[in-house]
């Protein structure tokens, strides 16, 4: 049994989600191969070779993998799929864009966002916005799986796996990135990998209040900033701040929810956090149902006092 993990990377280094996906592959068992496809991606490939449990890193380096479009990556994966019992990708925007296409072309069912591994053919995944867990058994010859990264610890980097160059598939020319991607640069931790998150909702009232109140607290705690969908839709912050079912799924050590009522969409993205602190003036807000610590108070008075006390 051999497992192929599709690496998510920026050509220079792996994304943290890849380490969680390798951990999920290790629970399935068998040889683990990692595919690194990109342009000038040797540094990312060398990093992949250090991941514990990986026996082989396959590297496809070509100019048409620079933008990592699903069409070109899928063509490469399908061309190299023979012999693999499982194909895994992280359940990030990258993996969710890629895995359905792979599954369709292999004519198998996709198993989405697994949070547990029972055996090589049986997996646990959330349903109903995370309010129930389903145990799914697959009889497909190839299991195409996305992994909810917050459910698996990252693997260590103490390995020295072999690296092998493979031929690039032809450029499908089905889609082209015509504008450059702009990466959000911040001195704060990445939202999906942060150990502490300070998240704001519609109760903050405006984008100005969001930044004025929450940024000093996040800076003092060394935390990432997040937001509810309502705050994003209101234009307080960009989409990449969104935590929830249609945003980022997070599970930090500490999640501080400020002015967030706790709609089911938001709870689905953060309720696995180790400690949840909720600050809201509405004592009946649903967020208090999942919070470990709740404070019914005016956030405009509480947050400055909290910043001063930290």
C-alpha cells in the first residue's frame, strides 16, 4: 500500500497544512510519497524529504506549474496515479480546488475533510456543519481524500527521504493566471497555524473599531486576527480573515471571540479550539454555548481594559 500526498507550497517552502496531511497518511499506514509540483521548487522538495514517515519525494519542476492551477496539477497526478492506494491533499483552498477533479477523472468518490482514520478504508469526517461525525468506508480502488489539518498534529522534520525528478505533464492550457497573486504579509502568525487567535464580529460596528480595538490585543498576545463572516461581509476586514465553514477551519490553543454572536457557520470553524473565550453583551448569544469562559460585557470597555492588563 502506497500513499501519495500532494504538497501545498509556495515553491520555496511547504505550507504547514502539508505536514498535517503527512501525519494523516502515517495513520493510514504504508509507504508515503510526496508530490511537489512547481517552478523552481527544489527548496520545497528538500523540505518535504525531511518529513518523518516520507519514503520518497517526487518533484515535477516546470514553468507551467508556477501558478499551480488545478487543471495542470491534475493532469500530472493522473499521469502518475498508478500504484497508489490513496491520494491525499489538505482540505485548504488548494486541496479543495484539486481533489474533486482528481476523483472525477479517476471515477471514484472523494472523501472530504477527514478528521480521523479507523483503518485503511474507513475514515471519520464531520457532517451537518460539524454537529455530527460520520464514519465512512470506501471500497474504491483509489481513495481520494482531503484532510482537515486541525485534526492531525504536524509531523517532525528528522527524516532524509529520497528525491526523484519526474517528467512534467503537458501544459493543458485550460486556464491561465493572467494577474499576479498578492500574498498578505503580516508580522502576526498565519491564521490557520496560529496558537492564539483574536477574532471579531459584527458587534465591533466598523472596520476602524476592529483594527483599533483588536490589533493591540493581538500584538500583546502574539495572536493572529480572525473574523466572522458577518464582519467580512460588512467590509471590516478582507476575506482571508474569515473563520467558519466557508472560511478557515482553526483549532488554536486559545480562541478569543469578540462581538461574535456564534452563528452555526462560524462555530463550525472554531469550536475545536482548546480554550474558547467569548465577550458579548448579549447573554443569550449562541457563542456562550461552546465557550469555556464567557464575559457578558460591553466590548468597547472590556477590550481596552484587557489590553491594559495584559
